[in-house]
């Protein structure tokens, strides 16, 4: 399952990406460490300086498009 995430930095706009369960888990474990970390997203690889990451948002609900009443 892919997760939509946003990664926030101190002085720049957030970075949005779609990542697998495994990549999300790897990123969450790496946060708080120092150095560089590579995240493999659906559309390419992202190298992050972990010291610059301020926050991580994970959207758990899938985005839905359409009409009608959802269940």
C-alpha cells in the first residue's frame, strides 16, 4: 500500500511524495538521526539531510474522487 507523505523543513515548502509501507517505516526509524537518508518514492529517489527535517505528515485515508454517499 502506498502512503501519501509530506516532509517539512525549516525554511522551505514541504515536499510531498508517495511511498511504500517499507519506505515509510525506514524513514520513520531514521528520523532523529544525523546524516543523509534516501527515500525511494513512487516517482523517484529523494535524499534527505535528516538534520533539516522538522516534521513528517502521513495521510492514511485514500483520496477519493466521485459522486454519491460514501460508506
